C-alpha cells in the first residue's frame, strides 16, 4: 500500500480535492493508496444531502465552522483536530461496492490491538462496545464510512473519533427550529464516543495517524508534483469551497418557518409564500445568512425579517 503525502494540510477543502484527484488520476492497477488526514473544525455533508436539513444554522453562525461537501454519499459528519480521516483508493471492481468490511477490517483489527473493542455494524459504521465505569456499553459509533466510484477507481473512506469535541458535534448537527421537506438523503443520528476514552496506548490524534500508517503497512509514498498540487489547489478553491457545490448541490428543499414557506433550489430562493413584500423580494437570493442579511440591509425592519427567516 502507498501512503499519500497531503503535505500535512488540515484544510478540509484541499483534502477533499485530493480525494477526488486520486479517484480521477491515480494509477491503481497495481497499488492501493491510503490517505490519512486531520482537518480543521468543519462540517462535511454527503454528496446528496440538503444542507438546510443537516446543519444547525444558529450554532453555525456563532461558531463560524467551515462547511464542506464530499464526493461520496452517506451522512453529515463533524470533524476537528480530534478526528482522524482515512481514505482507501483502489482499482474498481464490482465486489468492492458496499464491501466496507474489505476496507475497514484492517482498521478494526488495528483498533483492537490498542484495546478498542471495535466492530462493524449493519450500517457500515465502526462501533466501540466499551466498558466504562465497569459497565458494558451498547456499542457507540466511533467511525462513519462512505464510498464513491467512477468505475475506474473506488474510494472507501471514513472517520475516527479520537478526541473530538462531542458537545460541538451534537450542537452543530442538531435539528433547526424550522420544518424542512426534501427528498435528500438524511443522516441517521447515532450515539457517539471518543476512542481516547478506552485506550491509553495512543496519546493523540497524530499518534493514532502514525499508528495506522504503520499497522496498515503503507510502506511506499506518493508525492504530488507541483503541477498536480496546483491542480488540487484550484479544485479546492473553484469547486469544493464554492457556494454552488456546498449549498447548490442540495436537492430541492422546502423550509417552513412560522407563516413563511420558502422553496430553495440549487441554494437559491425560488419561491416564498408570505404576504410581506420585503420577504417576497428575496426570490432569486441565495438562501444563506450573510446573503439574506445583505439583501435586507436597506429594509427598515431588517433584523426582524432576518430572525423570521433563520
């Protein structure tokens, strides 16, 4: 297996762009690739999810977390310096689709060696059946996983909660105070825990990263050329950080907040059902807090309307 050198970046948009670059361009005829990275605090949605259904907007405004969307499906995750992400990129074959055990069993085995009672569940998560305070737990999620393929290569990737801020995780992913209707894929809420709670053999997320690197026997190293790195940086900025990708990829969504009904398509307000002309004038505006705030800046009761919309 070959370890991918991501130049130690913690920029989530760059790491997502690296994954897509490998899917599109890696020569996986002989080698499988392993990418390990630790992101700055961020929220990462699955490709087919509605941002308005998954993310708590009030908490998001206060914390100013980076919003991201990956190329694979699955649910929304929170990541910070206490979370390790792992990605396996290999040559496509039909038997690899949804075969998470093929990719994740070595991760489970590695966790077992450091005292984590890990196992996979029917949703392809990795759970820890922990013994805390002398009581056996029911199995809490420590890893969520997803896949994507272009039928040339396939990526199977996941997260490992080592020492993440679980209070922030729960707060940024809790439901909003408005009703959301959408055919988008919804996240499945799970009880989570940190690996740090049950192992004393690994002291930090960086140490877990180094440990997995060795246990998964990634003995070779892939380093990008400057031309390749420039392509990855451009993709991170032009695609993965763009409103069109992060917000605009959300399926058509209807938001009901009090007496206001808002329909959003590709991140843009396409219909508002309300008698106030100031709100009706927002049709064609991005349904995003700062965009709405700017659109209302010359309206006398702007703060009242903004509160009604978010």
